C-alpha cells in the first residue's frame, strides 16, 4: 500500500511539473478546441491543459480559446482559427533566451504581449499570410481568411512587413492586405467600414473580430487584472488606443504595393 501511494505521488508530481513547464495554459475553452503535437493525432484541449512549442491549435465553429503563456502573454483565438506555436522560449533570469514566434494560418487572434514583449520586443513576432508583425508593447488583432489579412492595433505599435516592405502601425490604426500583394494602412475604424462593404470576405472577418471582442472578459481574467482596473472592450471601442474608451482613432491613408 505504501509503495502504491508513493507511485501515485510520483505520478502526480510529474503531471504538475508538466503543467508548470508548459509554454502556455488554456484559461478559457469554449466549444471544440483541438491541439496537435508534431505528427501525433490531434486531441481535445481542455481547461487547464498545457500547450507547448511546436503545437498547432484549431478551434471549431462557435468555439474559442484563451491561452496564458509563461511570461504573461495572452493569446485568444476566435472560431475556425488555426495557430502554430512555432517558437516559444522564456527564462526569467536570461532575457537573451527570449523567443516568441506565433503563426496564424486562419481565423482571428488577439495577442497581448507579456514580459518578453516588454524586455525583448525584438524577440517577439507574429506571422500570417506571408506577413511578419513585430511588436512594441502591443495589443493587436490579426485576422486571416486566405484572401485578406487584417491587422489592427489597440495599444502599442507594430511593424508590418509584407512583400519586402515594412511600415510602422501605431495604436488606433491597422493594415488590410490582399492576396494580390497590395496593402494599405488606414484608421482601424475605416478598415471596419470597408470590411462591412466588402463581400464575401468582409463580414467573415468582422465575425472573427466580434468573436474576439466577446472574449474581452475572459482575456481580462486570464491577465489577472486587479479589481477596478479592468477594461471593457465593445465593438465601438475595440480599436481606440490607450484605455479603450473615448478618443478617435488617427487617420490613415498610407498604401502601397510591394516592390
């Protein structure tokens, strides 16, 4: 009996160590969410499960997930999304080892950078539809559907590299890129207006954005915001820089075609 108890204790410790060593933990899981490690069969991701470097996450219809990474980075996925944790390394005592590279293949993602983004922003990047997004203390939304890529910045600033050309995009602004290689920088509110008038891709992208908006409370809970300092985010304030309330996003109008 004592030997059995010892074995069970060892197994429990191993499970705890695995959870602590995970790159990220699922803090919210709605609907059908799967994770695949390498060539292993995909498995259901459940609340509290760990996600490792190299894993691929997929959300089904009417589904979503919120992840909290070891350094405090928050990543939320809306329905019908597919994300690869291409690289993740964090060592509190060794900033030179910091490394974050997430690749969004489809759907919507909201990412709020953590300690790595604060101390080593050059080591954090997001990729989607042949674009690379660098960060500067950022709260960013990325939506890809095969034909269009939309990126909007709620807080901080990003660098957007597409087809060999790089532009800086501050809070309140965004970029809309097409599969034909063209893109333009606009006020985020203007991008939303354009999406509403663009069929059929526009409404699908807006649906992903609205899905991420609906995760605002779950994201706040994952971040552990102190009582009284949480920030409500509604469709009308989603793209407003700073506090997320009031103000007017800046004007845009920088466009281009990669050379």
